[in-house]
C-alpha cells in the first residue's frame, strides 16, 4: 500500500520559515519524480516545485529564491524549505510522487497559514 504523509505545516508570521516533509512508503522512492502542490482557500491547486529522480529541480516563479525542494532517498522523504513566507503562500500543501499516469500518488496535505 502506497502512503505519502506530509508534516511540518503550521501557523507562521509573514517573513517566517517552515520546513515541510513528506514521508513515502510502498514505492521505489528513488525512481519517482516528486512534486509539491498547494491549494489556497477558494482557489485551484497549483504546482509549487519539482525534483526529479535525476535531481533536476524547478519551481513556480513566485517561490523562486524563497523555497527549496530536496529529497532523501535513503529515508524516502522529500522536503520543502520555505523562507520569507507571505500571505499568498497560505494553503494546504500536498506532495505528489509521479512516474506515469498509473503511478501517480498523493498525500493528504498539511496546512500552512501565514498570518500576523
């Protein structure tokens, strides 16, 4: 059974930092591309960051220079370090493990709230 479990969300003041983790089980973790997505209240889910099995990395424009995605294949975990957070970063952050349409797995998400 495949499981992706996010953690690390919470309430943070503008300008603060959080580090999200997503622990995976039931998959050959190192073979998967890993994404972080987020969904703000009343908005569609949007892609945030990607790290491939070959360690290629990309980010949505609005988080470049503030967020860092990384992976630890030995511990089947992907991270998202988020710095200089602002209110627009508020949302439910979910991790995704993807190889193809038949191997596309999601976690339940963790809430990030940026507010003073």
